C-alpha cells in the first residue's frame, strides 16, 4: 500500500530577474470581493429603506389629509349648516360641536334657552325628550340668508309633543354659519 502524501502545490517558478532566495510573487487571497459584497448589500438596503420611508411618509400624509376632509364640519349651504347646528345643539347636546357652526358675533340666547328648557324638563319630570325638525327653507336676506324650520319636541313615549317655527340668520364666513335664532310668532 502506498502511503505517499498528496502532492503539495508547487510554487511558481522564480522570476529570472529576482534576487536569489527571494520567494516568487504568490497572489494572496484578497478581502476586496467580500468588502464589495458588503458594500452592495448596504447600498441595496439603503435604497429599500429610502423607498419605504417615502412610501410611508406619503401614506401618512394622505391619511391625515383624508381624515381632515372627512372630519371637517359641513358648512356648504345655509340649510345644511342649520341642520348640523340643530343636531349638535339639541340632539347631541354638544356645545363644542355646535360652536363649529356659529358665526363670531352670534345672538343665540333664545335657542339656548329652548335647549335648556328641554334639559330642565327632562330632569324635573324624569322623562326623555326627542327633538326633530323639518322643512328647512332658505331665503335671501340683506345681510346674508335666513333659514326657517319647524322644530318638534316630543316625549319619547309619544304622550306629548309640541312644535314651533324658528328662523335662523346665516352668513358666509368661509362657509355658512348661524348668527341668530328666533322663534317665529
């Protein structure tokens, strides 16, 4: 059995101009290809992260714009703003929301007294009163427009109800807003 060692690689022949005893140039393994691979992965990762950042920023921006458009109070027409104001004031009883539909120099004491009367009756008699309105009719006025409507309030069990006609003055201040409310005799 032959136990010979495998052939070892033989060094390249010596250069004729090399001094005696000097080793011939042997190419050393280079770290350069691995560094290039790392650099190309870093570049690819940077590009992907940048694209994802731009997409996420755009998506967040669009989402905020959409939310703003959807949650903006609708003050597009006189009758719409009066209906939204009545809903906020008399049904939801949310003064902050109702304030979104009111002009800066509003005279709304009479409608606020009407709402307070409803609240007091509910508390005094331990009942629940439902408020509704119908027939929103807009008309031109010298200082803007007016909207007239009939407001009905009724006890939720149906035992009693009343109705009254109201006139609302509205002005366009970057969207229609309620400036006054008065009961029509």
